[in-house]
């Protein structure tokens, strides 16, 4: 998905800052959500403590993957900006 450029044809600095500031939030929220979903699985399937552990690990993996995707997108925007 392409984002609209600003008046100069470049992505805005505010948009770039917002994109990069999403990374810490992802790294904090993803494992927490994974843990709570795993805890619900613990209660439902009576797996304690494995559901919480698996959920936590999946949360870290999801947060890391999304962080990589955001950073890669940022690098592509920087490369486009330096080519102009």
C-alpha cells in the first residue's frame, strides 16, 4: 500500500516519526496480549502453564516480525528519498 506524499513528493517527517514510534509500543503490547491469550487457553484447555508460555513466545515473535516489517518499510522510504 502506497502512502500519499507531502507537497514535495516525499513522505512527511511526522508520518515517519509515527511509524518509528510504533515500534516500542509493538514490542511492549505484543507479548502482553500473547500472554493473556495464552492464559485464556490455559483455563479453557487446562494446560497451565504452557498456554501462557506459548502465548508469550508467540507474542514476542509477532512483535519482532512486525518491527522488522516497519523498519524495512522505513528503509525503503529513505532509499527513495536519497535517490531523488
